[in-house]
């Protein structure tokens, strides 16, 4: 997650969106050059032999975040297995699945269960459906046209009242990785409510987020965090009022009170990342596990 105005401008210039937008000549030229560079790197990967047959092209994984696509996915999968007790027969929902960062390593784990991932970027979903599902029919992907200022500004659905494309009590685990940090309060509440709805009793919601306690709040105030949150709204902070969903941090007690309203309780103390205690980058987000009553 970038943390400065220059990073925000760079993201706007290179971001992957699901709609065609009007742009000036310079921005169009920059995007063409950027995509050409990604395609050249993908060609070089093909010449050398890619390390994994399910690794998506760079243009499909660029918008997901920093870090090695496969390695980050593997680490998340190991956490889900070791800390959440995920096994081969579990059913997993992946909200905001992107180009399959979690799905790819999960194909080696969920040999008897099932996986459903959904995202707002159609080309990422198309790639996953075309590449992963034929090899692993128990893995399904769905495109949802949710409006989001950065990635899908012309979407037709609202995240605040969107219903997950899944039935009640159908999953053992719901993953919200890299998602809460882009959701406003009403949207965050809906996603937690929907996670609770689709989880079976005892099921677990695993989420990454920017979580703020008093110590982190003090660090934010004095500019001692890896990512800046300049606008304090009480229960939450935003990085930029111009594009608030670019990065949002939540007070831990606020997020937990929302979760409790929908039958989700904190299973263990959150695992803190590095973003809130140091200016060093790259920096990690916090991890929180909620359990369905």
C-alpha cells in the first residue's frame, strides 16, 4: 500500500480498472508504456520458464499489492492452515480474491472441499476462471460489479448493501485479505455481516487491516507509521479525503463492536503488523481472526 501523495498519483496513472476512462494524451501514453513493460517482463518469464503454471501475468496481479505474488499467497495459506485449522475438506470464501493470490496455493490444500472467490476486476476473474477452474473444478470465481473509486468507479452495485454470491452457512472460512482497508464504515459493516451470514457456526473470518490502538494512534499523530493517515474520523482514519477508499485504518474497538453486532467475536488477540510501529517499508498489515458464534 503506497503512503504518500506521489504514490497516490502513481497509482492513478497505472491502476488497473474494469472500465474505460477518459484520459489525457500523456496519461494514455504512460499507461501504454507501462503495460508494454509488463508484457515484456511476462515474455521474459515465458522464455525462462515460469515457476508455477497458475502464475497470472503481471498486468493482472499489479493491482493486488506489493510483494512476491506466489510467496505472499503461500504465507497466507500457511497461516490459514496452522492458525485456523484449515484442512483439505473445508469450504473457503475469498472476498476480493483478485487474480488468485490465495487461490493458487490453496489448490494444493483444498483437495476435498471447495473455494469461491469474487472480485470487482473482471479480467482478473476471467483469468482465474479460465486458468484455475479447468484444472481444479472445486474452485469457482465470480465477478461482482461493485462501485469503487480506485478500481471500479463506474460499478453499479454498492458495497454497503451488496450480498455475497453465496448461501447461508455454506463456508468454514471467510477470508478478507487486503479488503477492509478499502471499505468505508457502512461497507465494512456489511462485509462483516455477510461474512457472518455465510459462515457455519464456529466458522472463522480471517482479515487483514490497519488496526489502531492508543499507541498506534500516537504514532499516526507524530508521523511515525509506515503509511500516513492524515484524517481522523474518530473510529477510523483515512489516508486521503480526495480518494478515501485508497486506505482506511480502523480503531480496533470500533471494528470489534461492529463484528459483535453480527455474531462475530475475536478469537485471539490480533497479530500486529509492522505498519503502525515503524516508518520502515515494506510494511505488513495486522491480522485479526473472528469466530462465528
